[in-house]
C-alpha cells in the first residue's frame, strides 16, 4: 500500500524534523499507517511541507532509530510498526526441539554438579555490613578485596554488575553512539553481536588465529577510528583460543596511539586453563576487564565485576543509577566468601580440570575421525562442517542439538557448528558414539549418503 503524499502532509502538525517524526509516530501507533505501507520520498514530502529535504531526512532517521520504518532501494521507505524491543535474534535462534533431543550441546551452561555449594556462603552474607542500607554501593569491600589481587592490571575503578553481558552491554552503550564503529573479534560471541546491532554501531571484524586477534587485522580496523575494541583474552567462545603474552603486547602497541577503549571479556574466568594476558597491563587507563562468575560459581549469583579505566566505569555507574542502582550486597558477599573459601576454590579447580578433560576427550576423538578442531581454552568446540544446515539436521536426527556457527560471524565464512562440552558424558563408549555422529554430520556427503 502506497501512502498518498498529500494526505500525509496534512497530518503533519508542525513542519520541523521533530514535528514530522512525532506526527508519524502518532499515526503509526494509532494504526493509520500500518506495517508494510510505503511512505512518500523525502523530496516529495519536503516539497509539500515547504521544508528542506534534510528536515524530512532527519525525521526519517529518528523513526529508523526507533525501528518504526525501514528504507531500502527496491521498496523505498516502508512502515515497520509501533516501537518495540528488538529481539536478540542470534541469542534466541537456538531451536525448539520440544524436549525430544537426548544430548544438548547447544547451550554452554555449567555442569551444576561442578558448582561450589552456596548455602554456607549465603548464610554468612546475610549478616553483611550495611544490609538493607539504601546507600548505592558500587562494590562491597569484601568483594573488592577478593577480586583485586586477581586482576591483571591496577584498576582505577570497580563495579559489580548482574552478569558479564550486562557489563558488555552497558560499557558499549555508554561508549558508542549509533553509527559509531566498534572493532570486535571474528568470530565472536553471538550475544555481543546482538548488543552491537541493538546499539546501531558499525561492526569492524578483526580476524583471529590461535593466539587471538591478528595484529594486521586490528591495524586495518583501527584505521577507521573505532570507539572501542572488544575481545576475549582467554576462554574464547566459540574458537577456544587464548591470547599469548607476545600477542597482547603487539595489540597494545597498535592501540597505544589511539583513543579506542579496550573492553576485555573474561567470560569463563576461573575456569580458564590459560593465564590472562591483558592489554590493561600496558594501557590501564584505556582498558576495562569484564569478568563473569556465572559459569564458575553459579548463574543465580548473577554477578560480574568490571574493573579498569575510571571514566568508562563511571559512565556505566551513572547509567545504572537510573535503574537497579547497585547489585545485592548479599550476593556480592556470597561470591566474596566463595572466592576466599579454600573448599570452594577446590571445587572450582576440580571443575576447571574436568571441563578441560571433557573438551580434550571429544576434540581428540574428532581429530582421530578427520575433523580438526582448534583452540585449547573454553567450554565449547568450534567444529568445521561441510554444510551448516545439513550438519544440524543430521545431529538432530540422532538426538543431538548444536549451535549454528553463522550466529557468531559478521561476514560469511567457512561453515561451522559450536558444541558445548561442559555437561558431556565421560563414558568412553558414549563419547565414541557421539564423535561418530558429529564426524558424520561434519564431513562432505559421499555417494552412500544420497
């Protein structure tokens, strides 16, 4: 349906960019402009309103920002509908198998039997100092004392948040404006790509190898002056690489002359088998490390800590003050108690060793079957396949779910699937059977498979 330009011009109450935008917002909300309706061109409406095309273009930009209209060359500008919350499509695109699959390798959740018990730490934290005080505390003294000695560089400021991805989202939301550029690893976490899409930034993908982001690729991205560079220094999801000390130094040297904020995502934290070589050791005033404790100490603690550049952390604190304000002191001090408790540390150490053993067991079996997987440090395997949809269907037919590799890519690349290993069986026979099916799904079809 094409909207009559003359009618639309009569609906605009005020011939300014804001007036055009608010008038159309009202029409879309009321249903007078329905999804799929094609709007006049910028020049048509500008001529009828007696304003410059730039005025209407500015109004269109505002409507696009709220995802109420969309413009492309073939269809022109069409109405999408009333403002809504954009879905994180990569994160949500897991697949619904109705509980019929026996082996879930799509969700990289921790093995609940390998998490430290919370009871004693929770009970102790219920008597924490300042309990139920309305003072907004960025991080409790006990939690800061527990994490500060483990930080890879001297942080200027600290903040406890409700999980690692909240830390990434708030750091990027307070650093980047729509249209800004952000450099990220390629591949990278699917939820990070969703966050960047929500903010409306231009993504600059940086190729990686087994030692992390490739310096030449980062140098190319830095020519476009990104406001931030986001990477995982260890435990990389989905590839499993860890940044070496030499690579970290090379990256820091490239970043030093710029104003780019470095955001480091330490997603599995204490479960990583690799040391953390942080760019913050060389650029402490320009780096923020985000460390999640969900997979190591429990998802229901809902805690991550960010530490680093004071101005970046302060922007997050200010934005958060509009909502939650601070994280529960009970949960913060529960985590602090676990981090200081020798028994809890032993549980986490055992989990780290178990996950590494499970990863190596499946990776070794796949390699023996001609499917080479890389990486050495993560809770997932990044498995090359001949055809992604075919591999996922083959696995599902055998009762196995996996994550499509395309969710983790900015640019099309070699097909992969991502397999979560944290809850794998350790029975050798069952692992052999699993590896047989994965290898069958990964390889090029032969004549006997048609």
